[in-house]
């Protein structure tokens, strides 16, 4: 989906901070973050470990409470996990006692909806990621990449407005990861959801995003935002283009890695 | 190789450490205790429960006082306690020896595993009547029964403990050209210590169990088990409960002592646990 | 790292000739059985041990038909089995439910765990005479004693198993806005099952012990009662036949629970009783 500056803001963070008490010390995980994600946009949070990017994501997902600041989603203040949000984690988090399709349907069960109404949707999603023949398999019979494909189907089953992705393919090898990233982009544009991706991989962030929020560590804060103007769908050839390299270098400079 | 018992039994301590008491939990705990004691006092008094069979709290406390003042049972206490400790010492020594002899080589360990499982599944207390029949009613039979029961977890846990180091650790030791004895002393033995201690703690409970069963079973012997049996046959419930209270106190104290020793001995695994949680 | 793999690697490291030696350890296992019988036979022939303690294997084997064929054996055996099963069911159910209760409330956990976990140290046999005084010589008292003996193992494994749910899985349920009950039923209980089976395994053994001890203290029937009767008539071979019966009962309970575990916890053929395999995942 092409970037559209006029589209509405879906998520807005204003002055969001997170502090932990560790013994007598106060640790500032995240300090005064102002950020927004527009509808249909792909936004990345890029930074080294300890920059609070996962903390920010968990706050958006309602898993953590911010110490200060306001988070609004679709104009409503965020207080607890919402059903129009879907989260993906570094691990696939498949329950080993459920088959692939039962895992995909888990959100439906938790929401108390009728599973029968969603079986067709689940099968369709599994087909889109080439997993049809594994619908009745158990997670431990699948490779890591296949498990993440199933997790991708699970996060999309209830058609969330917002996808929160915490390095979802970080545990996979480089090759599988690239394939999975393309798959993710395809499904995200197909569904029209907004996506927020947490990553520490600079070229991944550039390849995937419409905008990149670059963050620094100790205390975690926002350094700046990079606009990524490339057309969609993104093709692997992009990696070779000089504009691509330019943006990677720009991000490296902002992170102090140049 | 199985170490069910030890694993299961070591869980309580871990959990206790994790749960912090709050004002709320203290209130809940206190209220429960007060209600429990009140019901225990009131129901037998009102005749809802038979006071002969279930004496009130105050009856029990009175029984405990009478027992302590009476003093005629010191010999029983000494007999039970010394049998438990002697049997435990023998059982632990025997268990560790068996574990080292049979557990150092993976080949032997695999070969005897089915027998170990069968022995684990055997309720070893059934040996008690036979041992009493052969060894008489004296302390020997008590100790023999307790040893037969209590060496088992020490043996199993020693075997499991010796197999705990990872392949990488073994490879590392080999890269240093360590001898087999060095391998045992510097790698396998330290890795086994924590789990062997857990087995020793479980052995304490089993040794106590064995001695009590022997005392309950054999009519001529002395000991706290015999006291409980006699008082309960006379339907002297306050004194029965008093002796049970004494046994509970001793058992909890023995295990608490073991806990302290364990904490001192395996400081490294404690600190590691601290880091993880 | 599994111990099986460790052992293999360790074996090859320790013993360079290992690869050439193709002997499976289970040959030794099989060979040990006649060896044990032989040692048993020789020991009893030499009368190293008191014959009242240990009769020869031939005496025990020839007594099997006599003991198992006696009119009352069935009554005694079924009595003990009923006591054990009823006690195990009761103790395991109470242990499981209490584990669930304390597992879902941190207040209750902090309030009750210190007292309950003291049970870890308690030799439950000490209350056997009390239970007999309360319930008499019938089945009920034996079942209660068996229940008390096995309660703790199931309780503590349930409670600790509930906290074993993978942190990411908890986050997933949380991000879906799952209720506490949903998280308990759909995530925590299944995650706890392998550990709970370890508790059931131990609980089965302790339930049998509880029932036997209770029969020792006072009973009018049951295998423990029968064992005492054989002992007092100095019929030691018959007593050893009963000990073998208890071995069969214990091993059957072990195998039954292992089988149930493989069926129910099919996704993980590992449990607390199998630390060798368990380490695979961690």
C-alpha cells in the first residue's frame, strides 16, 4: 500500500516513559517518546538492545503500563489489550498440544467467537502461506520458519487494525527470514493493517518500512524518523539500489555507527 | 533414569521463595488459622464432633504439657531419633557408593535402569515385616528397614547427578587431557552435589518413615511410633495428638537443617537461580 | 542437551574403543536377571542370611501357586487395590484442585504455602494409628491414609507446573486479552501436565505405601494384613510371594501412568521423571 500522508493517525504516543525500580536504582527504559503510526503504514522501531523499542511495543499492545504519557489507538485511550491488535513475538509461540489450525484459531476461542465461522478464513490464510498440508500437523513437527508462517496466520485471523511485531523472524536463519519478511509485507498490504515492527537490523528496517523511528539506548529515546520513499510491493532488487544504501548509511549515522 | 521423588519434593522450597507475603496474605493466613483453631475447639466441645476421638485444641495442648512434664518418653524419643540418624547415615553412604559405582559409566547406568525403575516402583515398606521377623524387635530391625527405604533416592540422584554435565563440558575436559579421575572429581562430582543433597533430604523423610513403621509394627520395641500406637489404642487422643505434634516438629526441624546445609553447600546454584528469576 | 546424547558423546570420549564395542547395554540388563536369581540361590544355599529373612528363589517360586491360588487371595488383593485406587483418586483430586486454587491466587499462595509445604517433611505414617482410631479397620481409613500420603506430590507438582508456562505464551494470551480462567485452562494447565504426571507417578507409589502401612496398623483384610499373617506363622516364602505381588502392583502403576502420560501429554514424551529428555527444550 503506497504511503499516504493524508491518511488518519491510528496510534499516537505522547511523552511516553517507562521506569523500573531495581533495588534503590531507577532504570529508565523509555524516555519521553512521541510517535505516531498512520493507518495502513509500515513503521519500524530501530535501535540497539536496551533502547526501549520492545518496551514501546509492549506498551502499545497493552502488555505494559506506561509510567508517564498518553497512548491513543483509533482515538481511544489505551488501557488494556484490545481485540483489534495482533502481536507477534520472536518465538512463534505455538501451543504444542494444538494442531496448526487450532493454534491459528486460538484468538477466536479466546474472544469467545464461534470457531466454525472462522475455519474457512484460517484455511485460506494457511493456503496463502503455503501451509495447507500442515494444517493438521503439530508445531513440533514443523520447522521454525513454518511455525512463524502459522503464527503469521494466527495474528491475521481476527483481522486486526494494528500489527505489533517484535522481531518476529529474529530467531530464523537469514534466508528464511528474508522470505518471511516478503510474505509479511504481502499479507500486510493485502489486509490493509497498520504494522509496527521492532528490529535491530538496519537493512531489514529500510526494506520493510514506510518510516523508521531510530532510537538510542540508556535512556531509551527517539533520535529521529527516516522516511522511506520506495514504491510497493518491495522487491529484493531494492537491496542493490544506491538510494537504499544511502538510507542505510543515514540510519547508521543516526545510530552513531558510521 | 528417574529422579521423580527428589524432583517433586524439591519444588516446595522453590515455590516458597517465589511467593512474597503481603499484608493481605498475612491477614488471610491468620484468619484461616484462627477459624480453624476455633472450630477445632468449639465443635468437639458442643458435641458436633466426638470429643473422645477428636479432642479440642486445649485438650491437645494439655496433652502436650502432660507429655513433656511426664518425661517417661525421653527414652522413646532418643531411640527414634538415634535410629533415624544412624539409618540415614548408613543409607546415604550406601546410596552414594552405589551411585558412584553404578553411575559413573553410562553403559552400566543404561543397563541397570530397568531394575532401578522396578525398585523405585516397589513400595519398599513391605520389606518391614520380613526384616522384623528376621532381626527381631530391637533397633537393628528398625535401622535395617529405614536403610532399605532411604538409600534409594540418594542412589538414584547420585547416578542422575553424575550424568548431568553436558557433552560440551566433557569435551572441554578432554581437551585439557583430563584423566578419568579428574573428570570425575572436577566435573561430574561438583555437578552432582545439588541433586545428591536433594536426595539426602528426601532420605531423611524416608528414614523417619521407616523407623516409625518399624516401631508401629513391632510390639516389643520402644519409640515414638510405638507411643502413638499405644495411646491411640487406649483412645487417649490428647496424648496421641501430642506425640504426633512432637514427630511433626522433629521432622520439620530435620528438613530445615538440611535446607540450611544445602544452601551453604550449593551456593553457586543458588546464585544462578537468583540471576534467572 | 539430552543425557542420552551426553552419555553417547561421553562414552565415546571416555572410551575410544566404544565404537567397536557393539554390545547393547540391554543385553546386560537381560543377563542380569538370571544372575540375580543365581546370586540369590547361592546366598540362600550358603545360609549367609537368616532363612527367615530370605528363603531361596526355588522356595518362593514354588509358593506362588499356593499363595495366589488360596481362596482368600482375591479378596485381600481386591481390598488393597480398592483402598489404593480410592485413596489415590481422592488425594490426587484434592491435590490438583488445591494446586489450581493456590496457583491462581498469589494471596492464597503466600498465605497457605508455608504451612502446606511443611508437609514435604512430614512422615505421614505417624497419623496411621489416629486414622484407624477414627475410621476403624474398614476400607475408608485405608483410603484416607493413602490419600494423605499421595496428596502432597500432586499438589506441589500442580502448583509448580502452573508457573512453568512459557513467558512468551503468557504474553500472547495477555495480548489477546484472555481472562485469567482462559489462560489457566488453555495455557497453564496443559503446560503443567508433564510435571503433574511426575507428581502422579510418585503419588501412586506413596498411595500404595499409605494403604499398606494402614493395613499394618490395623485391618481385617488386604495384602498388607495377609503379609503380617504369613510373617507371624513364619511362612517366609509366602511373605516373599506377597512382596513380589507388591512389586508387580508398583510396576503396573508406573507403567499405567507412563502410558497415560504418553497418550495425554503426547506433544512431549518428557516429564519431570525424565530429566534426561527434559533438558532437550531448555
